[in-house]
C-alpha cells in the first residue's frame, strides 16, 4: 500500500518527518518498506510551448524544435516520436539537475546546438517508465515552474500490510492510525457542493438474490456527464500511488478507492437492460467478457452483477466489457456494495483474475462506511464531469448490519501485558480507536467496534490493540522465572546436516524430488525395506497421472534425474537425496520412513589431465558407501548378495549392522539402464535414514599418528570359488589379533595351476604396536597362529 505524505497531511496534522513517521508506523504494526521522494529537483523545469518541429538532415528520428517559455525561445534537439507543434511540454533549461541524474547543459547533436531537454515523466522522476515526452495539456500555464504545481513534489511511503488490517488499505485508514499516534483530530473528506438538481425518484430496481454473498448493494444515477481526460491533480494523485490514469470516471473511482479504501464501479446506464440490477450466482455454462478482453467461463459459485438479460460484472473482481464506460457515455450507474470475502477470494483464484478491488474485498471491507465512499465518488463525478443531474442514494439491503460487540476485562489486559497501566489510560486508547464503551461493570467492559475494524472479534484482539498503541517498545523485557532446560537433540536434523556436509564435501549434489509418482513407477521398483511388497498407496484426488501414488523408494526419482543429466551430456553424475518413502502395508496403510539415496553414473571425476581414473565400478562405490557409514560410527558392517530387482544380481549387496538391514547397493540392472537411456555403469543405493540417525555416533576423537613402524605379512590360500569375501571378513573380525592393525586382499587368481572350482587369495596383514617397535619374531608367532585359525575357519589350503 502506497501512501502520499502530503495527501496524508490533509487528513491529519503531522509534525513528524517522513523518516520519523515511518518508524512510528512500523512500531504500530504497519511496517514501512520504503520511502521514495518524487517530483523533486524540478526548479529549472518549466511548462513550455512547442512552436516549430523540423527533422534534422541525416537523421530518421531527431528533430530540431523551437520551444518558448513566455517570451524566451529555446532551440532543442528532441528524438521523441510524440513531439508536435502547439504542445505544452516540460522543458529542462541549462543548469537543471534532474532526478534521473542528468545535468542539463548546452550541447551539439548532429551539428545542431541544443539548449535544454524536453523531458518525459521518467526523467522527471514521476514515473518508473515512460514512452515519449510528457505532454502537459491545458491544465498548465505556459511558463509555470513545475516545482510550484501543487501535488508534483511528494514523498511516497510504501507500507507492507498484514492481511488482517484491510482498514489501512487507504489514506483515511492510515490517517486514523496517525491521529491515534499524535492525538490530533482526524479530518474526513468533505462532499463537493453541487449546483445541479438532485432527482429524488431517479432510480432503477435492485434485487439481491444471494444475501449470503452480498449484504448490501447501493448506487447513484448520474446523468449528462462528459467522459474526458482527468484534470492534472486527479491524474497525478492516482498515478503516483501506482495506478494508470484512464479517464475522469475511472480515475475518480480509483481516487476514492485509495482515499477511503472501498472499491466502486461505474456502468454505462444505457447498456443496462431493463434497466435493472440483479445480484445473483452465475448460471450453468454462463460466461462474461471482462474489461481485460478475456472471456471467463463461470459456474454457480461465482457471484455476478447482472441486468435483466445478461451479466454486467464479476462481483467484487472486475467489470464486464459490454457495460464499460466509454467516451460516448452520458449517463452512468455508480455502484458500491459489501461482498462476502471468502467468495471473492475463491472467485479470484478460480478465474485466475486479481484486481485492486478483489484484493480489498477478499480481506474484508467496511460494511457501513462504504456508502460514504460511494457518495463521495458520486459528488466528485457530478462536479468534475459536468453532470446535469444526480439521484439520491438507492439500495437493496437484505441483510442488516448488526453492531460488533466485544467484551473484555481491564484487569486481564494488565495481567497479559505485564505493565502498570491505569483503567483510564486503557479506556482512552479504546476511545481514540473509536471503540465505543457500551457498558462497564467493575473491570468488565463491553465495546462497540467500528465497522471498518474487521480484525477485532475477541478479547485477545483488544489486548493486542492496547499493547500496540501503548507501544511495544515501552513494555519492559522480562526474563523467564525458571531455569533453562537443555533442549532435546533432534537426531534426525543432526544426521541430515552431517550427511549433507559429508556428501557435498565428497562431490555429490543434493536432489529434491516429488514424493508423488506414477503408479507404474512404484510398481516397477520394490521397496528395499519391505518383506512383502504391497501396492503403493494411491491418493484420492491426484493432480495428474504423473502424481498418482506415494513413492515406495527414492531410487526411481533419482534415476530420472540421472536420465535428465545424461541427456544434457553430463559425463560425471553424483547425486544424493534425503526424503520420505511410504512403505505399503495391508489394507491401504503405509509406514512412513526417512530414507537416503545415493547414485553415481559415468566417469569418476578426473582431477587433472593426466589422471587415469576410469568409470565407477561396484567396488569403488561400495568403498565410498563404507567410508560414509564408518564416518557415522558404524564399524561392524556385513554384506550379503542382494535380490533386489533393480540391481545387477552379481554386483549388488544388502548391508547389515548386526541383524538390522540398513540398506542395499548395487549396479543398476543393464535392462533398466537401457530402458531409461543412461550409462550402463550406473550405481545406486538406498538406506534406512531413521536407523542411521537414531544409532549414529559421530563424536570423533583425536588419535595421534603412530610413532613406531608397522610390519606386514602375507597369507596365501586356496579356497572354493564361491566363497564370499564376507565370510573371510567375519572370520578375521571374530579373532582378530590385538596387534593386527588392518588387512586387505592383494590378489585373486583363478586358472592353471589352481584346480577348477578353486581360487587363490593373497591376504596382506599389517601389525603395529603403538607403544614400542615390534620385532620379526613376535610378529611371526602372532601371524602363524592367526593364519592357522583362518585356514581352518574358511576351509582353505595354504599355498
């Protein structure tokens, strides 16, 4: 909401500077977003008459103009397309320092001397954008200094209002707040004095068929008007508050809208059939062409203003093109009404149509005061547009307004605010807010709330008003009276933050995808964590076929992201996502689980041009996953072959911690990669993030680098070809010597001279004592004993 500082001072005396006023309004709850100075630095800009316009030779758009200010003629080079003889224009003379940053001086353009500049509104700081120069019209006198014109110089204060304060969507509404703030008297807009007849019986029938959507519809008939451009003061007033000047009729309704806060609309009376007004719901398959020249299809939830045969306007939103006021209009019906806010908002959203009117109606307007705004606009129209007659106000009011009475307790107000404030001070605040005290019994009070304060309905609203006007900044700060309790740690949040730090640090990019997927997608990928896969849960009203069911896995969506990046010729793709999956249970129930999904595809990133790194493989991906899980504090991991349908059967594994399955990893099955069109070497995994977050131990501790050297020993054995590495790992961890620091597989060999069905393994063990240097004899004894144990445990033969 934009507020004119100079216009505001016509409603209430204000001694505050714009900056001081902005601070005060913000403390009142009307947050000021910006302060803009308009129309300043115009002391050297004059209204000048164009005497002559001639093209400059060699230019297709530049003109040399003779421009006069009273008795002095200036030669000006101008490139505006709308320049013409006998116009009155804004001329900035030599020495002018314009708001746009230009400093005017004599210059030569295309060999022609130019002694000033003919300005646009944008260059004068009066508009954000302009097409062509500003043609002043007959409302200015030649030679007038623009800075002396009333209304040119102003300060625009923009307020960001909360939705519960529609009463402040006007100059008058903000002036009420300022009057309470300063204690100065509020001056209401006065009606223009008319010298035309008031025709008492000049009216047409009005009938409201849906009183739940429209409580009151009021109107004036104004005859013999002339539709023309608005006088400067009117056009300037609406334009500097962000509206475009159209003609005197539209500008008057917009002026009163910004002044008093209530939307109004004018119909061409000759275009109303009957003539009569019917306020009703739209009929089946009914449509209307609105003022934006678009045809709107309607249903019976939309409220219309209609005549005897057709719709005239979408109530509270926008008028119809067929009843629009034009230059040929001579008689108008000027209307005002109170519409149901919920219905107006639903209509605006349904039609995709928003306007200044709908913005106010959907927040709630003044049930009673709107007739004052309507009368103000009617009298302005009659005077400015040269009307021959005006009617009295006529209306239909099927639902009478009842006073809004709110009860409160003075002692409770003090208690809630925790301040020492006397009863008389509280009652004085209510009086200044126009809350009328209807009854008082001891501390209990009953207040009649003015009709424009639609946000006041309960006692807590009264308490808030006292705090707001008393001053939030005056309420002393008080610390809580009890000891602080350490907040409980949110393990899921800690896990998510840690995981994002680790994985993004490792070069992965986070994805965020929709949890609703097509039904065939959910059917094609089983849930990693379900013993039996039931159908995914279908939502009742899907937006589209692409969002039918709740996802049972993060894997399909992350593969879609890989597909998109592959099409964009990304050779190295590394992604992760943390999100919820919905595991189907019997009888259309689901169990929601937080999951983590990792996926890599294509080449492993080369860090410099000589790097020989190749594509991802199962073991490099498994190693990456193992490192991540160990960072979370999970050391005793076990792997077994996975049977998940998405993965390659020989290059996949389920991951366990004890007996708990925490996830599955693997190469995406070649048939799936071929189907979606991604690199065959694509690897993915999904993990139980709930288990990981609940059981992680990420409080790392410092361990100094070892001072003493390590000793390595090899163990070469022959084992069955189908022996899994997990069995070897389990055997090693079961009776791992205290001094054995680590071990790894050095080589695997199958073929001659190893027997068929067998393979040769070479394991390399590393031994270290952190307190002293080991000798060979100690290590040999430990290694020999451990080797014999391993050979027996895995049914191997020493080589």
